[in-house]
C-alpha cells in the first residue's frame, strides 16, 4: 500500500486528534516525523498525517481538507 500525505500539523497532539477522527470513520492513518516536531523547527518540524492512497479522498473529506 502506498501512503500519501493528507495533512501537516505543528505538533503531535493535533496530529493525533486528526488521526483519531479518521479512525472513527474506519480510516487507518499514520503519523510521520513526530520526533522532528518536538524540536520546534517550524515547517521542517511538522507532523505528517499519512493514509493509503485509496483512502486519501475520504480522509480529506473527513478532515474538511478538500
């Protein structure tokens, strides 16, 4: 399964909230770069929310990011 980025967040907490929202809709998601976000590096330190490419449209819709 190929993963695609659907959103970026400035910290892990916001990423986890979005991941939980997707889980409520049955969409599996993963957070990437959590360690870098803890360093406070701005854009370089953001947390990326990734989903399978087949779930990308539904995930964006669930997060209101269409």
